C-alpha cells in the first residue's frame, strides 16, 4: 500500500458507515487512505463529483459466470464488464454452471486459470458441496473458496447433483468442523414432484409447479440440520415471503442463519409476466404482488443480509423465446448490470433511502462472505467506488448491455438511477481497456 495521496474524489453525498455527508475521499494507490472534510484535501488531483452520490462498490455474491464449459451463456470478460457498468466491483462466482463445476481444488484452479488477466472487477469463487465430495471441502476451503453451495432439489445441470437429507447432514457436519459458510438453494424436491406440472405459455402454470411450500419445507429441513450440526448457513434467493417467519424463529433459537433475496423478487410480479415471456423464468419463481410486498416488509425488518443478482444467463435459444414454453425454457434471470437501478427504483418508491440500498447491495454481501476490505468507504478499504446519479431516468435496451446474451426481463423498462463511473483499486474501470480485476482468495481477504 502506498501512502501518498493519488486521487481525491469529492462529493456532496458520500456514503460512509456513519451516514451520508459531503466529504473528500482520499485514495492512495489501491486503497482508501482517508475520508476528510469536504473541500479540505490537497496534494493530489481532485475529481469533483458535485451532487453525484459516491457509494462503495457493490458486492454481488451470487453470479453464475459459466466459464469454462458454458462460455456461450456468459464468461469472465463479458460478466465483469457488465458488473463494472452496473457499479459492481466485486463478484463471487457460483460453482455451477461452468464445466467443471467447482467441486475440487483442481476445478477451482481450472476456473482461476481462465479468469486470470481477463476480469474487469475483483472475482472470488464459491465451492460446491455435492454427493461424494465431502473430502474435497477442506482442501477447497484452504485453497480460498468463500464457502460451499448445495442444492436440495435438482440444479438443472447433471454435473452438479443435489444432496439428500443424509448428504446435507454430512456436508454441514464437515462445514461446521472447518468453519465454512454453507449457502443453500432451498426447494424441496418431493414438494416439487407433487406439484402440478403443466407445460405452456401461461406463467400461472409454471408458478403452480414451484409452490411456496417447496421453499418453506426445504428451509425447515435446512434449519433443523443447521441446528443439529452447528453449521453456519445462508439461504440463497428467498422468493417466498413465507420463509421469513421461519428465519426469524431460527435466529431467536440461536441458529446461525442469514438470507438473501434478489432484484427480480423485489421488483417483478407474477401478475405482470407477459404470456410466453420466458426471460422471466427462474427458480424459485417470481411470485405474486402480495408476496413482493411482504418481501419488502422483510427488508424493512432487517431479515435479509443481502440483495444480490443471481445473474444466471443462458443463450437465447435455451430460453425458448420462440415457443414461449415456461416448462422447456432454462430457468435463470440475467440482471448483473441492472441490479442497482432496479432495486433503487423500487426502494425509492417505497420510501427507502439510498443508504438502505447500499447496506443491502454492498456492505451486507461483503460482510456475509467475509470480504473484510470491501463494502464500505472507510480508511484501509480497497478503493472500489461508484459515482451514482440517483435521479437519472433511462429505458433498458437489452442489446446495449454487456451481458453476452441480450435476454433480460427488464428490457424496455424505465428505471431510475444511473452509474456514472466505477473505480476499481483506485482507478476508473475502462471496460474497453485492459482488465485490472484481481482474483480473490478467502484466506487473504479475511480478517
Ligand atoms: Zn444462482
């Protein structure tokens, strides 16, 4: 770390851990050196952002990059360009849908190999806990993954099988022993199997095939296993607000559980999904307007540690937009570049402050993953920052996004809030210049 100031970012609206205030943010090399009184900094070039909000770079702990193996769906270069354009300066890559899946140290190395030198933002990796790889968890954790994802229901890809109740118990027992964070896709397969399966263009039929009960039953099983094993668990992409009372009760019971939800669950509603528009298909599904309101009640109550994208794109043909059949289409929503404006648009309309969004999309996910130098504008942290215009209005043009495939349910939507500049490690990100992102390792970034 260099100590001489290299750049000063001046704004009337700097979002610090103590609140929003006018300030000078003094950068020294790749770190934040100091946050000082507005207009006081000297000795380095000053970039005056005026009324633009200066936020800590967003941390998106739920991104499916899909490379190597399914690079046609997305890839490190395209994903990290989209991230930077969306104000995301750190992303954690999910252990699937790449081939290989990140379930051994060798597979982790293969991913790091293709990512190295090609990422525009900082990238870390989750591992996977699947049937039969319990002996790989400790070496993977030592190799720097941030924790382990497991599915309680089929994942959608053959190389990442889901765990049975007994296998979940085994995986959580081992993760409790090594001190790892277990992150779980919680839908119960027997509930899904018993639900009506009707193909076609009607979203209501798809929704009926993934009922709320699939989530509540799976979360119940997870919490019971967490309690028995002592593992620290995180519920991924909560869609059903019916899950919230279970989480509250578990916390009251002393179980170490956190949860996240995603921009699409907070902004889109089943009643608004156009017939046959499979860009809206994801699992668990987008639910009713009433459910969305109750998720926001959960946000207000502090039930969620993070709001993260679950960016999970595929090629346009796998979305089967021609047929518009929800049963045939790949389930996954592409939104990496749009997380902040989508959530801010809805949050503001509901009376939330921008600081609330920063807490959920930057500080919260950094804390969740143990990224000690991310998620706050404070001395010693990485100089990852975003200049954001909270009042700018724009219409989403899917073809203008950096995502590899121009398929997103937000196409044509009017959103409020525009990212003006993203700084990574003290310098602006140029998505057409050379990539400067670093590969993160839990053993180096943890406190
Ligand atoms: Zn996911």
